RNA sequence: CGAGCCAGCCAGGCAGUCGCUGGGCCUUUUUCUCUAUUCUUUCACUUGUGGUUGAACGGGGUUGGGGCCGAGAGGAAAGUCCGGGCUCCAUAGGGUAGAACGCCAGGUAACACCUGGGGGGUGCAAGCCUACGGAAAGUGCAGCAGAGAGCAGACCGCCUAAGCUUCCUCGGAAGCCGGUAAGGGUGAAAGGGUGGGGUAAGAGCCCACCGCGUAGCUGGUAACAGUCUACGGCAUGGUAAACCCCGUUCGGAGCAAGACCAAAUAGGCCCACUAUAGGCGUGUACCCGCGCUGUGGGCGGGUAGGUUGCUAAAGAUUUAUGGCGACGUAAAUCGUAGAUGAAUGACUGUCCACGACAGAACCCGGCUUAUCGGCUGGCUCACUUU
């Protein structure tokens, strides 16, 4: 039985961790409303960081909703990803989507990210 | 039943699966650590004590894993517009400047809030609105229209008594000099209103009533009110969310406040050691040469980071009691989010009225703004029926 919990070890916890991803984004996946930046973290578990700017998503309730659904989708996909640190940035218009559309969007992007990371590994070899 | 007014309450429910945050309890050698007892190693001597080495078996704390239990956004959590608590800094006292407030009384920790009362406005009414001190200290401002807009003003109209001139039928007529704020007209506003007297025509010019002002009296804690009394012929147009004047209040900065612990790197201070030394690198090794460089320890400030502040509170509910009321007092009961790259959820099913506005960030009291609907109570008006 896999463990689908989502505790602090699966999050980016401070500015240095965020900065590492921003400065060395090996993998990028994006759609009109979101951008994923990611890099290897040298461990076997993935970690997630969120940047939902007030500028792009006006209301606090909408920001909370997006973050919750993002974390939920990450929680369910975590075993596919391996040791990757990811920062997700919201763009304008993300708050226009409803919950099910958000789920679809995020799952699609996690899939793309996973495939890209496999390719990158093959190249390295 | 229709239209409307006021006050208060609710903010999708239920079930299943998977999660998040911080509590409580249990469990697990998972980490580090403290410690009782027993045995053991070795040393000292005052010969059974103390130190020391290791082990066994307990107990506690801490960290990690697992399990169970119960808790977990709002009426506005929002805007950050007021007021306070709390924290640090400053502070003899007074004044100036500046800001806020502005009918009266009360409530409160305090307020720009609330309650009660008064004045004004508005609605048939229940009610609602009210920035409601001073224009009789000074300065300023006011489009268009209009003759004139603040020591008023003759455009039309009205008058021709007095004075002058001319004519004359000696009654008067015309003109000049003028008079006049009743009427028309302009304007948001034209310097009290109505009636009478008066007059050439008029005019607070005089009178009555109404209104206004001042002083008194009466009622009221007061704002204020009065069908009361006296006096004043009437003066003082508007604007103070224009400057201003008067009265009252106000020290500053904020939880990124403040307190504590505290890496790495750089720098500071102190102490010890060392100057033909030592360390590192290098010439194949030694001797020796060359290049680079003081070494070790401690202290304090302080950054990242962590802990705390951090939720028990001017607290809620109920009852009693004082008060018209806001609210106060007393007793009993309850113990109600505390995150920090930031939790309080996601999915599925189901029911219905088909779910609005919207997310705590030190904490309270207000105000303001947003809001799908639903429910409860009280009241007003209109209609119908009896």
C-alpha cells in the first residue's frame, strides 16, 4: 500500500530552496494559465512549492482553492515523479477554471513533467 | 391577503474514501540524553567510602514511526477608516504649531461608536435622514438674468401736494425739479407678513394681530420648550465640508513590536604558543632549496535559521438584580483555530429551497463596503369579509 500523505518533507520550506529552483530550472512545462519549473534534488522524493501571486489571482479564497487542488493533485501523483523539486507559478486567468478543470490541467502537466524528466535522464546517459 | 417599516437569526445537509494543522492518550530500543539499583575494572586512602572503566535491568525526558480520541475560518475573517489593550522608545511643567471632533445628557477601557432626549427636514403612517457651535470679531466668495444682490434699487407702473416756468375761460392744464418699494417684471434669494389708518402717491410713517430679537419668569440635570410678562418698530440676507474664531481631546512607532537561543563566512577584542620556528604545496626520498601562510583557544556583537510573543479574552451562555435604555453588578456553567513558502480540504454518491459575498495572521470594541436566498418577532397603511 502506497502512502499518499503530504507532510512537510514534501514541500519547499524556505527561500533558499525556492531560489535553487528558480536559478537552475532544468525542466519547464507550461500552459496559458500556469508554469512549472523543476530541477533534480538528489533524493528519491519530490518536493512542491507554490507561487500564487496576488497580482494574478485577485481573491484570497481563489488563491486558497487553487493551492488546495494543486497540493491534492501533487499528493496523488507524488510516486510517479521521483526526486524532483517543482515550483508552480500561477498566471492570469487561472481562477477562471472550476475545480474539475483544474484537476485535469494539473494532472496533464505532471504527466508532461514526468516524461520530460525521463528523456533528460536518457540523454545524460 | 396586498404594499411597506424596524429588530434579530441561519449561511447547504447527510454518507463514504483519501488528506492537512496543532492538541490529548496509548504504543514502538527509532535517535540522542539524564538517572536509581546491582555487578564489574582500576586508583586513592581514614578499610568502606570516594573517583574511574564497562555491562545488566529499571525509570524519566527528547526525536522519529504506528494507533485511537476529540478540535479546526466569517458575518462580514474584507477595506485598514476610527478607538483601545499589549510592546519598545521618548517624557519636569507649560506654550505654540498641527490634526481630529463639535445640540444636550448618559454608557464605555476608549471612540468619530452606542443609548435616551431636544432642534430641523421628510413620509398618509410605522419610521427614516441630519457635519446640528459661532456669520452681532475680521477677511473672502457668489454663474446667468435683472434697473438694483448688501450703508440697496426707479426698467415698466403710480403720484404731481410743496417749489419754479408757461398757458389760462382763474376751476385748472402742460413741463421742469422731483416723490414713491403698494403693483408688474428678473432671480435660488429683492431688506418681515396680513388687515386698517394715513397720504399727492406711498412707506413700521402710525396701529392691531402674527412673526422676529433682547431681558425676565415658568418647566426641564441640560439641549430646549412655553397660549406667560416687559421692552425694541424690525435691526442681523446666504456661505464656516471658504479662511477663520471659540470649546474639547491628542507623545511617537508598531507583532516585520519586543524577548530568548544561535550555524557557516567575514571582521572585532582578549589570552597562549611561535620568529634561523611551525603548517601547506613542490623539486623522486633525506639533507637542502623554492613558493604560499602565523597557529591554537576563548569572548562579545550579529546575519540565515529556530523558539517565544500566540491566544483565557474589556470572553461566551443562563439566571437574578439596578436602569426607559446603551449598560452595570452578582452567581453558576463552558473552556471555543493558532498556521508561518503559511493548515482548516479534495473526490464520489445522495437530498433539497440548487448554495451569495467571500479566507483568520497579536488581540478586542466600532464604522464602512460586498452579499444568493430563507426563517422568526413586532409595527404601519390600504382593501375585503364578519
